[in-house]
C-alpha cells in the first residue's frame, strides 16, 4: 500500500488564533494521478476539527486522516485550537471561526475552492463544528429586538463567518446536558472537562447544545425561521456507530430529528452496525491494517461530496 508521507502541504501556519502557538496544516491533493476526475485548479476543502473531550488532541495525530482525504482529491486544513484548561468553549469557537476565515481568504493559494468549504468534526470536534455554524445562523436570523434580549453572543463579531457548504459530523455530542447525564452514569463526569468547558450550569449547557439551540430558535418569535433555513448549511452527513459507548447514538438521532424540520436540501444520517466511537476516524486513516469500515466511509464521503469515487482505486 502506498502511503504518501511526503505529501505537499503547508505546515504550522498561523491563522490568527489568540494563542500564538495555535497553527494549522494544509494538505494539497496530487491531481496528476486522476486528471480526468479532478479539476487541477480548485478542489473542495475539508477543515477537520478533531475531538478529545475538549481537553486533548493535536493536529499531527490526524495526519494520516488528512493524507487519506488529500488522496481523495480534497484540500485539507487541520488546525490546532486552544484546549481546556487554557480555554473554555467560546475561545475554542473563536479559534474555529478564525480558521474558517483564514481558509476563505487564503485557501486558493493551495488549490482549494473558497466557495466549497466543508467542516468535518469528530466527537467534541463535531460539537464545535455544528455549534459555530448553528449559533452564527441563529444570530443572523434574529430580529434587532431578539439580538438585544438574546443570551447568544457573536464570537469575534468583527469577523464574518464564511459560508460553510456542508458539515460532516462523526460521533458527535449535540446536547451537553444529556451527555453530562451519560458521563455521570459512566462515572467520568469529574474526569471529563466537558461540564467546566461549557460553563457548568444548566443555562450554559443549553446555550452550547446545537440540538437545543435549534429547538428553541424554531419556537422563538424573534427568529426569522425562513432566514434560518437559508443560512444553515444545506448539506450535512451524520455518521454514528451503534456500538458507541462514549457518545450514545441517541445524540445524533435526536439532532437529526431537529434538523429534519429545517428542510435541509441534503441531510444524510448513517447509522453503522458494529461501529464504535473511534472507528469513523480510524477508518479514514491510512494504515497497514485493514479497517472494515474504510470502504463504507470512503464511499459515503465521496458520494456526499459529489465526486465519482467509484473510479478511484481502493486505498
């Protein structure tokens, strides 16, 4: 198996985070292998936000995943973001927003299409990816009176969040309160930093729960629901395994039910039998060991991204 360890990429690029040590890497696809499939000028962009309970992780850990996506023909952006205990959720969202702003401005220099930006997130990363886009859509859909009375604050209001074409959400947490109950049941609520990251109150749990934010917005007279439906990303792929004991599948099922009421053009839910919490990420990584979920994940992602992945060789 060929592993392109020497892929073209930009490394440790500063993207404007409030913490100078936070950088991002960009992986550039080699289109010479499939010139009949990929436009050599611009490629869809995937910004990958890793998980780690909001308190651990590093972009280098996901280089094999980025190499897989690069080989599929995507420009891949993998940022580091500030983690707990150095930061709580608003700072993390700021870093993700600044990553997206940087991507919009500069990704064309790496062969990426600034008008086709997707966010892929796993676990806590899926939470942050969905939260930054949903919060932004709700705030922009509020009336002036609604913005004054709302508890939702725009993150870095001097920066405009770029339009996100689609979300690819893997094994995500979308209801903080419910997940806290699950962590308590497992006896890990004190070990996990989640409650502290999210503010440690029922009110802040709700404010940082994509599922609950959307439910509340759809009942709020100060939110223009038609505008909200237009602003929220119109392509979403939700993948969750039925053997996930870290984040119960109910998290994604409930989130999908709420999203279904927003008439999203392309909303896909994939419940995968036998898949656990880490399988969606491991299955997308290059590895000398065959992962049984790899073909499924490549097929689902390729189809969602509207690329004819059937013409590509197996990796």
